[in-house]
């Protein structure tokens, strides 16, 4: 029992688990000098100590073995090269294939990132991003120790040659936007074109897209759709562009900022009043909101619209029976448009709404303009 106790004491002390009281060992040193009764008491005490010590020894050995065989220790959950963290598990990522990787990132909810995207972001040499502050929130969320380099419309001309040089040297680079899929309303098009022209690989990683998310939520036809991006900020140019868009027999998807969304809805309703639409705000975020209904009704209620956040407007295609406008209705549209602006602008609006040939609409617009001038002349004679 003495030998076992001494052995156990060495093992336990090596693992820093327990230091046994010194008293039993002091008693052991004077064991021979004790009386028979004292020897019996000491032996009894030692047996009890051994009985208590064995469970501690077994626990110490088990914990040491567990620590030695564990792949992930709490202290190792720190960002490192080519690793990322999911649910407190540190995972390794293989080195990404040389080339330009187009990585879609969440449009609001960071949980929408894909596993393949995380592996790629952790495995590339450099991440080229619109705003390093925005992308860093994503990399920090998933424990990715990445090198971030800005690539946006203001520095693209200077940054492209550097990226091409890195690719020529065998680097792997991820291109991300602040939200969603790169190149969709994003300055990456020229970079991808030049990378392809240089013969380097371009790899696309599909994922979140506000265009497709809004289209799916709008409850409007999705068999054909047209993505416009942002409408012009000035009213005249915006109305002219809306008139051009009205000719497209498909669902329309547009981005809009909060400070212009009410004006955009009013102009859309004026040109496309007979269509259904959806207003999508803050998609996938905490305050996500989708309003659906006739475009004219949504425009009338726009004054009460919460304008904070990011908007996607979806406008349904024109009804089939509205493709060709009656002659009397065409006259009304032309007269209203002529009061607002020039013959050219009136014709553009009327062609978009009526479905009639431009030559026919232009001839009728000139006739109505002459009639209006004649009426004004009669009134002042």
C-alpha cells in the first residue's frame, strides 16, 4: 500500500491535479517506532487514503488522455491561417485554387453564408472587397484571418493591374461585394473581363442575391424578369427611363434608396398605373418588410412608408389586354404628357404605354400639339 501511495502521489503531482496531505507520509516515516495499536491505526488510515486516491488517479489519467486526443481545445479557437469557426468548432480550409473566386455574401443576415463560401474565404490569399469594414464584420464573425484589400469603383482602375499581377504569380483571390453576389450592380465586371482575357481561372460561388430574394417574395410572375438596378436620381431622366422600361413585357426589378423611394413610386405609378407591384425593404434583416398590391395604391400610401433601409421594387408585367391602347385613350395620354413637357418626351411616354408604333404616336402627337396651339390662339384673339 505504501508503494502504491507513493506512485500515485508522483503521478498526480505530475498532472498538477492534487497534492496529498503530508501527514500520512510523516506518519509513515515513524511507522516502525509506533506501537502495535498505532501501526494498526496508521495502516487503516493508509488504506482509506488509497481507496480515496484511486478515483482521483483514474480521473487524472482520463482527462490527460482526452486532452491529448482532442482535436479542438478551447485555447485553440483563435483565427489562424486557412481556418474558420462554426458553432465554436475550428475547421480547416484547403488552400484555394489559383484564380479569381466570385463569392456571394449575405445581404443582411450573416447566417446566410454558405459553407463553400467560408472555405474559400479562409483558403484564398487575398479578399478583394468593396468596403473592408463591411467585409471584416463577416470574417470576424466566422474567425477568418484574411488579408482584405479594397476594390471599388473609385480605385478599380488602379487596383486591377495589381490583382492581375498577383494572379499571374499563382495567387488565389476572392472578390466580394458588400452584400449579395458580385457584379450585380457592382463594379466587378471589368475585372472579370480582364482576368478572363489574361487566361486566369474565374470561379463563381452562388449564394444570396437581393434580386432573386425580392422576386421570390413579390408574388408576381417570375418566368421573365428584367433587372434595372437603380433608376436615375433626377425626375426627368427617371420618368424617361421608366417609359422605356414600360415597353418590356416582363416583371421589373429595381433598387432604390430610402430618400428617393417615394418619388420613384409616384413616377412608376404614373406610367404603369395598371400593374401590380411589391415594395421589399431590409430583406433578410430584423426589420424585413414586404408590401404588395396595385402600383397606384402603393404609390398613394408611400407618404407613410418607412424610408430607412434598403429597398427593392418589383413591378409586374403589363396585362395582356393592355398591349394595344385604344385611340381615345392614346389621345388622353398624349395631351397629359404634352402639358408636362416636350413632344419628344410625350411621344416616348405614350409609346411605352400604348404599344403602338412610334411613327403613329409621333404623328398623332404633332396633330394634338397643333390643336392645342390653335385653341390658345383663338382664346387670345
